[in-house]
């Protein structure tokens, strides 16, 4: 009965207009999205992502009501999702587009994280024509179960084939000194050479120097190795011993001049060393 009443029929005429839903989303929506992306990248490059929880609240409370940043809601979850779903695909596609047509050097190694999950990390170094300069870019992080040469090479080739990157474009391989990566007979390097015969192997300098130092140290007397290892243990867990050593060190080295690196040549000449 109410639907047929005169009062009900007059009620719609009293409504002069309505507010569109889109009006609530005007005033800098695009600018806010750009700010969210730039903010997330800045957090990833220069700070911890968890810091955005506190900093976002400070900006929100300090901004004026008319400012675009007023009402800002940018926390760790949003920051992580922007980096994962927006920034990373864009950067990855850019790198893939560059190396599809350019020669590249592959830098790769495998490691195990705190969750006991093995990953193979790959970076690429190539000449970027837009800059123009040689750049090093992160390519991907692949989970692996086996670290044999065949398994690692298979994972690399599957990733390259999935993005239409020819293996013949690989002109260099940089990795550690493990035999599964750079062995002379059955390694990732020898398998890459089957597709790119011009590929050059560059071993990690740190690993190579460590092996050289280990072999050289083996020629020294064993008591010297024991002395060097025990000295560190003697001072490691005792602040009192370190304090006593700090007082003794100036006395032991009182007659030794404190040479500046740039003055080393002149001092040696004065002392008749050269």
C-alpha cells in the first residue's frame, strides 16, 4: 500500500541529483600510484622494507588535508607487492629485451638460504646501447634441487629458452672454482661451450686467491699455523685480554714510524732502501 501512496510518489522528485562514485577517486590517483612505486623502490634500495610502516604514518600525519599524500596508506605488505608484481616484471622484461639481441656474460653461482632451499642466482653483464655502457643486471633466482653440472645447465637453458635467449650469445662465464661449474670435463662451462665455442671462463678472484693462499700456507711450518689460529681465539672472547693488549701495543711498537701510504716512497729513499 505504501508503494502506491502519494507520499511515496513525491519522494523521488525531491532528489535533485546524485554523487558519482568516481568523484571520490579524483584528485591525484595517477600521481599517488607513481608515488607508491617510487617510494617502494627507494625503500628497497636505501632502507629496510619494514621501515615504510613508520615512515608512511609520519608522512600521513604531517601532510595537509589538501595534499596528495594525506591519507597515504603504504605499509610493508603493499611495498612488497609493488616490488614483486610491478617493479620486478618491468625490470626483468627490460633486461630480457636487451640480451635477446646482444652478447652477454653470465655470472652464476648456487647457494643455500636459511630455509635450507638451494637457489641458483644468475646475473648478466652486457653492453646497453641506450646508455651506452657495460652494465651488470640481476636476471633471476632459480630454485634447484640438484647441483650437478647437468642439472644446473638444464635449469639455465630452460630459462633461456623460455625467454628466447640463444645460448650462443653467451661469450663469458663468471663463477667460483667449484668443479661442477668450471671443471675441464663435465661442468656447466663445458656444456655452454657446446653451444657457444667462443665462451671464456673467468673464475672468481676471491676463490682463486683463497686456494693460492691455502696451498702457499701449506709450505710453512705447522707451528706457525697453530700460532696464528690460537692468537685469534685467545683474544676473541675476553675483553680484558684485548684491553691489556691495547695498552701493550704502543709500547711494543714505539720505535716504528707511522707511515702514510703516499709518503712510503720518500721514507724508503731517505732510509736508503732504494
